[in-house]
C-alpha cells in the first residue's frame, strides 16, 4: 500500500486486515472443559449406589459413619459451617472411606484451606490389627545411607587423617506408637470430596517441635518439600500431621461431665494424673447457662496436652536400662546437673478450659449462645482464640468439634523466624600446631654438624663395648 499507493487502498487494507486476523486467531475445535464439570465427573461415584444398598439388615445399618448433617445443622446455628451442599458431599466421601476399611470410629475432623488445594480431614480409630507404618522403610534407608557415608569417611581418613569432632548430638526423642499419645488416632485426607483418601503417617516429636518454630501455608500437595529455617524433617504431609496433633490437643473440648475416669485406674507417678477416661453413663447433658458462663468451667479438655518435647508422655533422655551399675552414680549426677532433664508436665485430662493461659489479657476461649431470641432451641458453642477456626458446640447429649482454617496459631506479633545458631568455637592452637619460622642456612649447618657429631660418638661407644666383651 505504501509503495504502489492504489486508488482503492481502503478496500485493500480491509482485505489485508481480515487475512491477518484469520491467521492469528483460530477458533478452538472443542471448548475447554469447565472446572465445575470436571469436579462433577470426579464426584459422580459418590452418588452411585453400592451393590449391597438394598440389604438393610441390622448389621449393615451398624456403621461408624457419623451423622454430620445433624452436626452441621447446629454449627450453622452458631454461624459456622461449610454449606449443606459441601457437607453432604463430605458425608458421602466419609461413607466411601468407611466402606473400604474397618474402623471403630470415624469423624470429620475439619478442613484446612490451602493456597492451591484444600484438605478435608477424617479422624479414624483403627482396630487392634493395624497396618505397618510406611515410614519404617524410609528410616532404615536413611540409616543405611548414614552408615555408607561413615564408611566413606573412614576410607578417606586412612589416606589423609583429619581431626575427629568431639561434638555429641543429643539423643533423638523416640516417637509414640500408633494408638498412643499424639498418634492415638489415624488421619486420612483428600483434596476434595470424591478424590482418593490418603492416610497420613504417624508424627514424630521432632516434627512437632519444628512445626512450632515455623509458619508455612499449605498448598494442597502432600509431597511438597517444606522450605524453612530451621529445616523441617519431612514433607507437607508430615507438617500437616504435626499441625493436626497440635490443634487437636489444644482445641478438642467436651461438656463437663461427659467423660469420667475409671475407678480402677491408678494415677501414674511420672505423669501425676490419669491418662484414660470413659463415657459417663449418668450424663444427661449440661445446661446452657453453665456452657456459656464467663468462667468457662462448663467445658473440659479431653485430649492429652503435647509437651515441649513433642510427646504426651515425657521421655527421660538420661534413662538407659542397658548401662551397668557402675555408671548409675554418674547418670544421677548428670540428671541433677542437666537442666534439660527436668520432667515436663502438662495439664491433666478433663481440665476446664477456663484455666487456659490468656493471650494478652484476652481469654483463650469465647463462649456464646446461638440465639438469644429463642433460647429454648438454641445451642451453646465456644470459639478458640488461640487457634482461629476451632469451634465446638453442645446441646443436650449432642456435641462435636470442628476446625476450618489455615492451620496457623494466633500470634500477637508478626512472624519472626528463628535466628541461626551461634558460630562454633575456633580450634584451640596446641604447641605442636603453632607455626614457627623456617631455619636459616647457618642453623641448618649447626644442626647437621651436631647430628654427625652425635653419630660419631655413638660409633665410638659401640666399639668400646665390643672390645670389652672380647677381653672378657
């Protein structure tokens, strides 16, 4: 158009423009699928009938599946919930979990919001026959790798010996077995109702302790590496399991009188309190006036407190039954001298939530009634101010706990990461390691002459000794 400059340049320009646009923009043969349509296809199996759906005998109806629609109704009265549509899909997903496994008890623990995907968490109580832990193989593999590294270092040391470190790492705190302590329950998670349930591994004390020092948002990928300082010993699934243990130990509460200690159980000396409880058959429900009272003595903790060590039962690092009697006295001296060997204790079970530590002059819990207009049909609920998103309701004999949040503890200040450790002490200079000046040629000549003179004296002394032996 610029070179030839035709008279009908406007018409030609329109044709060129249409040709350029047709080459750049091509309509898609098939439109992209909607995310809601994809999710509906994945959740379609939730609404399919099972093969034994028509067999409604007593054994089939006896199931550990909870009635979460009833629980959701009371949570909605308190302004808490996920919506009836989402709740119903979660209920169907829990039914899939119950049908595939044999569990004594199943409950919906809650929902943790992630940056990419969310976590729906189910808490189950397994039977006596439990599956082997998936982490055992990984631990053996890591131990074998460490042994290989040690052998390599020893092989290198034969050629070029290096000074050995005198540092001794503190003993690692052993984990609590499945079915006890922080691993009393097993947890299964999925990203949305209808996706496969994944069982989380058991949590270790190191993972719980490190989780208290970092603050990381969940992404929804269980195998994602946790990048933090200090370095976290595990992936996102381990961090998720540690946060579940911390939240459960702090926010799982029940109406006072719902549980009681067994008369046959004796108090242990180490813990100073009882560890097990049972349902109180005489409990008929707590009145609303006690559940919403300001002193908060109408609610109690029914989950063991997690100690700073990362366990519910303190483990003595200086206790070793394999030591001989000769080392017993030294061991007692170490216990008395080491401040870290002092036993850790937490609040006993069934402690009222009113004694929980305050958060800058704010109580750890807030208790309210769902409706002041119709109190006859209202329910009482409490909200945790330490773990935002943790709630519990109670009405009559019905009560439940739930958590819906990001899995982070409330902090009065901005997050501040841990400072790096102090630098190690410099190597102590010993006399044999001090550098000296090189000898001058004169000093070398004197030393060489002294050596020659010493050798001549030794030869003369040997000749005299031989002559004396011959004379004898």
